[in-house]
C-alpha cells in the first residue's frame, strides 16, 4: 500500500511537468493553430537558464523562478513576431517545421557553449528534506512541485473562465470565426498568448532543474511524449490536455513500478495508451470530432 | 497525359504547385532530356564525390521520395518515417549477419518488414489528419525507437549492430566505389516504382484525396484505405533506402530511428520541393553533401546548419528547388510560345 501511494505521488509529480507543458501547447494551439515543436527546447532553456544564473551570477532558485519564465516569454514573443506569425495563415505544418528548425538551433547553441554533459542543480535549502505523510516520507521539493503546478493550472483555469482576456482566448480557441464575427480583435492577443505558453514551458524547466539532470537534450525526448499526451487529451481542449498530462504521469509511474519485468512495455506505455485512444476515440478523450477527412 | 488537377492556390494546403501538373505540361523531349541527364549524373556520381557520400545520397534519395509520396501526393506529413527507415535498417542488418544472404535479399527482407510495420502504424495514424497525423506518426516512431533501445538482446541497444556484411555471391564490394554501382539498379527500381505509383490511376486518386478529401469520399473512394495503402508503399520504399544505408555503413545505430532522422527526411523533401518527386532526390544530394562537408571540416554544431536550413526554407523558399525551377522554366516556355 505504501509503495502504491509513493508510486502514485511520483506519477503525479512527473504528470505535473506534462500538464504544464501540455497546457502551454494547448493554449498556443488554440490561439494560433500552431503546434510548437520548440516547446521542449524552451523547457530546456528554462532549466539551463536557472543553472547558468545560479552558477555564473549567483541568482537563487526563487529569483530564477520569476526571471526565466518572463525572459523566455519575451523571447517567445519576439520569435512569434519575427517568424511564426508570417506562417500562421498557411497550413499549420509549416510552423511545425519552422519550430522544429528552431529546436535544432536552440539545442545546438546550448550544446556549443556548454557541452552535452548533465549538470546538477542544488535543491533550494528551504525545500530540501522531506515531508512526513504518516505512511511514508516524501521529498519536500516534489511536494512543492506538485502543489505549485496544481496552483498554476488552477490559476490558468480561473483566468480562462473568469477574466475577459481568458474568455476571449477560450472563445477564439473553440470558435475562431465566430469570435471575430462578434467584433473581437483576436489578433491583439496572439503574441501575448504565445509568450504566455512559452513562459509556462520555461517555468516547468526551472522547476525541473533541481530534480532532473540539466542538459541540452532534456526537452527533446520529453516533447514527443507531450505530443502523445495532447493527442490523448485532445489538443483543442485545455482541460483535456492538463488531465491527460497528470493521467499519463500516473500511468507511466505505475507501469514502471508494476511492469518492470517488461521494460519494452513500461518504456512505451504512453504510446500504447495513445494507440488505444486513437482506436476508441480518435479525437482524443476530451477533444471534439474534426471535420471528416 | 492530360491533367485536369486543380492547381488554384489554396493558401491552407501544404502541397505547393504540384509537380505532377508541371511535368505533364512540359514538352516531351525536355522530360526525356532531363531523365537522360539525371541518369548520366547518377552513373558519374562516385567519380566526382567520395563514393561513400554518393552511396548515402542514393539511400536518402529513396527516403525522400518515400516521404514525398505522402507529403506531396497525399497531403499527409509523416514526421515518423525514421520508423520505417530504421526498422528496415535493423532487419536488413540482422538478416545479413545471421542468415548470410546476399545483400539485396536482406534489403528486401528489411523493406518488407518496414511495410508490415506500416500497417498498424498507418491504420491508427490515418484516423487523424493534418498536424495530428504528424504528431501521431512522430509518437509511434519514438515508440519504435524505445523498443529498439530496450530490446538489447536483438538490437545490441546503444552499441548498435556491428559488422553488417556486404555479401553478393562472393563479389568483393568492400570498396564503396563498386558498392555504389551494385546498389544503383535497386535504387533506380525504387524510384521508378514511386514514379509509377504517382502516375497510376491510384496516384490520381491520392492527389484527389489531397486536394479535396470530402469530394473523394463522396465519389465513393475509401479514403482511409487509400491512405493506408500509400503509407505501406511509402514505408517499403523508405525501407529499401534504410536497408541499403545499413549495408552501406556496415553498421546500424539507434540514430536511424531517432526523431531527428524523421525531421531531416521532411526537410530534404521541402528543400527539394514538395510534390515534385525528383526534388527530393536533389534535396537529398544537397543535404547529405553539406553535412559531410561540415563534419569533415570539424564543425560540431551540424544541427545549427540543418535547423537554419529548415527555418530559411520554410520562411522564404516553400516551393523548394525543383518547384521554383520548374515554375520558372514553365513561365519561360509559355512566354516563348506566345
């Protein structure tokens, strides 16, 4: 029982990263119809930025947690203005290719400067140690990640449902033409929303720095799993993406714990779930049916 | 060969002015002259380049044409074609090592394995279209990558398959120069097969599905089945390339299954020209040659250059080399006749 609770908790923590990344992808996709391949690269930049700030400027974790998402959001907005927005009227595949190219460039720039080895990042002292839950102990930092990620998701949910900006974003996610027909200037929100999604990726990166090895390739494999997550949840649905993020984290953790005799299955369980979802509900668990094609 | 395919620019379509149409309208003697030049270049290639590079170009040409069959002629962007290329490389390597068959038989086994792998992947992937198709194929290719990585008893994991033999009835093919001429017929057969598919009634239906899936469905074509069929054929052709690549390098590493390999195949096609078939061959030659030159000159960040090509081509050069050249040539031809 204790083992099961511990695995579940670990699953929720890794699910928190998927959820933050999937949330950013879904918001960006909703507003721009762009699937941002570079999302993983921005996650990596968040973690690497925190590492560089700490080792070269002595900036602590808490400051990095604010600086990196904001800085990356600005970088994202600049990239949106410079490149992505030129292609948004074409097939989304072109922006997928463009952001793929950006991923290779960002990765190699970091590799060129810092090499491919992994760097450790010390857990901030306020969050070291562990929390006693009665049945089992759990590292404080992981508890913090889970709480923080849930708070961010709830905050975004609140902003989307209760604020005017959020309603515009939701409306143009679900029915872009209709929203325009109501005289709402959708274009005004495109760049800030892109920046916001990138900021979320950066935030996830900073949170990951003390827990996972910081290296230039840390985002690359992760983003493909996140793609599977959003296919499972339904990219058009913001709630679905977050729920699928946490769900996949759980399934993966349980798979690793109870299917360890079959490493091929436990390593690929995300994709197996995706295959089942495609068979059962091709539009994703929370997605709407696309126009048949 | 009269074509009635509607080429009116639809901004939301991935496929650019279809080469199918431009080729059909170019006068016959030009097409034969181009074909003759291409064959002469193919025969001369290993004399002008490092033979090993020339071999890589041939393999990547097959890979690119396979991707273009989907991207250019069916409107499906597979971002997971490394699954077929890589699976065939592994199967070819294993068959060549353990069964001691002549290498064309091993390559055929690899390509067939890739085609078989394309059935379940394709069955699931064709349920989605557009950007989702790209994400789903990418995810399944990553799954194949993890399987190869975990299944160490067969694939040797990160060490890769070493010592894939180049057996052909006792002939000495250890020199890349002779190996090039040994694989050239296989590659030409693969390319001719792709050409045949595009210019068959089946290929016409594919273009119809690309341009207007709803109409194709209304006309009674089973759209999903057509897409699945072309995916299997494309997987086979990509598998031919991957198998030859394995024999060419005498070594198979996990890199053949990596997502960067899938991405590189797509950019090769976009650089050459989507929907032009031969553009992919041109793109393969340029990218392979460039990467060889970069790694030879000790430049470490190859991704910086390939990524840069990606960004520039997508922003400024979406028709690709072949698409741009044939559009210019056609305009010149039209103005001369007036």
